[in-house]
């Protein structure tokens, strides 16, 4: 028996047979075509591009289980439909007499080179998307690469150096049990898709091909990042029992859909969902979420060629509000910058983007766009319960300034005779230390506060949350983070204001009891985690949770607090 460690990126246990695959390297013939072949080459381009688009549409329709996965596939479909892509390939074939494969390869080589030279995580992920689309399309035009799937079956645990998002989808259709890769991180698109499909996955396994032989009995533990090769009978039975328990728990959680989130001793906890785009509403409704505690509006501005109109935004906000009525919808104003860049906004490259122009600062730099979003939200509020929330607030003066802009938008709508809601609740995201220390003043100026723990941890501990090399320093259980949450809650409650947590801490089971004990009123989590969090709330005794929080606040290290939460 041999054990190997990696990075757990998609939870769950899988038992099966190791299937080592080294993805085919596509061979591109750089030959030129004859002038009389131009028409047939263009026809082949149209046919193959449409074939791959329909293939992606089939995957979206039948094999997407959460919105993150669907977004990735939609992005890839948009790449194939991009007029610039079609123009470039057509010109190369027509003017340069390039073969279809040569033209496609040239286009994707050039565009990935541009993105690769940009020192930004967001654009680095775009490289992955373009490479994946290129492989899809070239595999089709060259009729190469498909035979490697024939080695997979329902007992396979796939072992690869790297895996693209589209290949995750393909191997899922082959009913593989799990994935192990040498490259990749928790935030990569391949990992996101694996999680959405419930495929246990471990990444970051060094020299994977040398360390994991083909055709061996193997167990992967996506909860702890452990890989076991040639397990003993005792270990095999142990993990078989864990696997059966996981399946049983999934069925039990479904029974909680109609159950209210109330602690064992009667404390009511409002449990809501975070969403990225409107298509996630189906899951929100399916799991009977008590509203949307964070609607990120960045999708309107990222990967777009033009700004959304006020009317387009209004229709989206109105549709979402109507679908979840009478539950609340909390709309966060545009939060780009840092790891999320938009090509259609006034964003210059920054040396340190996470400390630069992002969050509410972007809105203040683009006042007309900010007003447009305000007007759309105000109009959508006429019949439904909508709240508005500002990201990355550092000073109460920013709230005052934003309120003045809202007042101007109200005057504009009034002068045009347009109906709107004038009792809109206003909230602030507490994500940076300055907001924590002045949360009393911010609470006085707002109707509610929402703690974004992802950035709160990042800025409090000076740790880039997307940088794997310093990941060990990213500790949500750090005493400074716990005390920051407590200070924010106490300051808000002094003025009768509610406090929500919408960051990843709210979705992690081990922190739920602690957050309730710290006095948090509402939790907003990803739809896929809602039932697990609800189950934890139902088991929780609120008085015990308060005692747990008191103990945690007295401890001096993240390790001590983590041990307390076990």
C-alpha cells in the first residue's frame, strides 16, 4: 500500500482503478491550400464550428449542475461565436491560403500569447478557456484525440497531468469515479466543474505519471487530499463504508428542503443564497432559499463588448425579484477590479490591483455607469423587496456619497415621471479592517451590514487568497478575523441593524456554529451548500454556540480556534 498527498479540490471519496491518460498532442499540418479549395475549407469551418457549438449546448442542457459550470461552457460557446474569431480564420484562409487547421491554430496561439503576458489571475484563466476551445475544435477538424476516451469506464479514476474543463465534462459522461491531476488549483475551472458534478478530485500531485501506475486499485479522498494505491482489505472496507455514508447523507439532505432553519433551542436563522447570474435562480427556488443575500452583478460587465443598458439591468433585477418574492433580493453594486477585470470599464493596469481601484471605488470613478445601475435597481423595486449593498466600503463618507448619488437618481426618475421605490434598504460590505474599526459609524448610516469573509481574511492577514504559494497563511480561523466579526456584530446591534455573512466561511460547516455564536443574524451561501448549512443550523444549540464563541474569542492562535471547532 502506498499513500500520496495532493490538494483536495472537490470533496468526496472514490474507489476504483487508476487509468493514466496522457492527452494526445494534436498535429497541425502547416501546408497551404489551393485557391479552388477556399470555398470547401470555409464550408468545413462553418460546419465544424457549429458542430462544436451544438456539442457545448448539449453539455449545457444535460450535464451542468451548477451555474459556475454553465458559465464556463457559455464562455466557450461565446468564443466560438465571436465575430473576430470568424473574421480572422476566414481572412487567413481566403487571403493567405492557410488550411483550416493552420488558421485556427494561428488565431488561438496569438490570443493566448496576449493573455499569457498579462500578470493577472483573471486573464490567466481566460488562457485556459481559449486553449480548451482550441483543443475541442481542432480535435474535430483533425479527427484526432477521441480514442483516448475509449480507455475509460465506470470503474475508472482518471490520472492526468492536466485536465481541461471540456475534458472533465467528457469523462463525466463516461461515468468515471474521480480525478487526480498534477496541475490545477481549487479555483481553476476544471475544479469548479468537478465540484458541480460531484466528482471527487485531487490536484497538485507532483510527478503524477511516475507515482501512480496504470491499472491499479486506488482510493482518492477528496476531503483530505489523500491518494491510496493498492489499499489493504481493511483500508478498502473503511473507505467503502465512508462512500456509502456519503451517499446516504445526500438523500437525507433532500428531506430538509421544506424545513425552516431554526436551531435546536428555537433561534431563527435566516438562510439565503449567493448567486452570480440569473440562471442560478432554479437552484435557489429548488432548495427553498429564504432569499438572495448576495447577487453579484459583475456578469453584466465582464467578458462583454459593450456596457449593459439601464433597461437590460432593470429587466434582470425585476425578473429575479419577482421569482423569489416575497423573499428579499440583495443586489451588490458592481465589484470589479483586483482578480476581476472588465474590458469595457475605465480600468488601467495596476501594480497591486487588490489594493487599487476596485469595489465602490470603481463606481465612483464611473459615476454615470453607477447612476445607471442605481436607476435600474430603483425601478425594479416598485413591487418587490430589494436591498442594495456597496462593496469594499472603507469609510462612512463613502456611504454618504453613495446616498447622495441615489438621491440624484431619484430626482432624475421623478422628473421623467417614472415609478420607483423610495424606501430602498441600503447596506455595506464589511471586508477590510478600516470598515471593521468604524463599523459603528457605518452601521448608523446603513440599514444592514454584510461581512464578506473572503476579502476580510485577505486584507486582515495580508494574504492573496488566490496565491497558492502563501495559501497556508490564509486562515479564516485567525483570532483577528474572529474578533473582527464580533466587533462588527456588536457595533451593528447597538443600532438595531442586522448582520449577515456572505463569504465562504458561511458555507463551511465547521464555522456555522461559531458564526451564530458570534451573533450573526443571517447566512448567505452558495445554493449547492444550502442544505448542508441548514442541517448544521438545525443541530446547533444557540446557547452552546454562544459559549463556543466566548471561548474562541479568548484564544490566541488560529490553530487553537480550529481545534475548538473540530
